[in-house]
């Protein structure tokens, strides 16, 4: 009986919480909010209304965006042209540029303290850092219907206080894992380098591509040759093979011309590259169970 009562109470609490969820609805040209039972909780009064997320909703009034809580109390003032919650305490904010659908963006706290000024075309938060993007336009042609542009994007990384860790000048930025970042810039083509999340450069830009970090090393390519590097950027196995696969169970397949072989984690060739791909796989499975 105690178990049944407990389940009943939990169910009531859950249903009550669910009933507090407010959903936007439109009446004529204005938006308001109803609960899950259809009861109007906030009368229609906004030009636009989003769903609640992180205990706030983005709404429009007099042509500007702000944010309210579920009691219709203003939590962010109505003075932005772009507004999007990042989490419970931070929001992206921004203003329109001359081109339709584009904004300059920054980051503010819920009490509207500016962490990052509105200087970027887009911002993504990852862990305690911000990936920021700017655009460089080149006008190719002007016409009555609009400019024809060539647009290049550049990426950088800021810390939790908005301080630059990596300048916003790289054409590609991607995370290898939670602490390593791959950046690229045009150096007689598109070359890549490895950085850590503190903005420290670990390799030069002589690499064409990095693979995923597997068994403590990452595949790397320079020119037409492949090898492996450590997470600190040091070369683990020389960049000397025509191709190689990621390590699996301590071994990696390598290719020389049209032949395949295998190496161990020390870079020692354990199967000479003289065989077909499937033959090497079969030998590894038979000898090493991999």
C-alpha cells in the first residue's frame, strides 16, 4: 500500500509539472501562452513567441526581441534583433546586417552583462569555450535585387570570459576530442595544424589531414604520405606510408604501392607490405585475434 501511495504521489507531481509547461498560441496577429490543458496563462500580446527553454521564452514586442519567464515577467529587455538561449544563464544576442537573414552576434548573461560583443557572424558554445565565426565578403556584382558575393568564413576560439584563445583567422576549426582542436589555413593549398584547447599550437601547418584519436595516436598525412602522431603533436610513427588505417588492438594496416602489411604501436613492421588487404586481415586475426 505504501508503494502504491508513493507511486500515486510521484505521478501527481509529474502531472503537475507537466501541466505547468506553457505552449505558444496565436490569436489573430498576437501570440500568448496556454498550459497543456488549454488554459490561457499569458494573454496574446506579442508579435512572436517561442517555446520555453531554460525557463525562458523569446518573444517580440514593438519589433524587438526580449525574454520572459512563465509568469510573463521580463527577464531580458526588448532591444535585440536576434536572441537565443545558450543555457540557463547565457544567451546569444545580435543585430541585423545589411544582408537578409544575417546578424552580428555576441553573448550576454541573463542579466544582460556582455561576455562577447556583437562582432561575430555565429557563435557556438562547447564546454567552457566559444567557437566564433566571422565572414569576409567580396562583392562580385551589384544588381537591383542584391549583391552577388563571395564569402569566406574564419573561425577562432574564446575562453569563458570572452578572451581570445585562438585568433579568428582560420578557415576550418574542428574538435578532435574534448581537449584537441584541428585548425586549417591556406598555405599553398589547405593545410592543417593541431592545437590544444588552451590555444597552444602543437604542430606546424604541414599536415594535410588528421584522423581520429585511436589507441593514443592519430593518423596524419603530409603530402601523399601517412603516419601517426601523439596527442601532444609529436610524431609517433614516421609519416612514410602510402596509406595506413587506424590502430585496432595494437596493430594498424599499412599500404605501400598496391600491397598491404601491418605495424605495431612501436612502428615496427610485423607483416611486410607484400600482400593483399584481406590476406593481412586474416593473418592478424589468426595470430593476434585482431
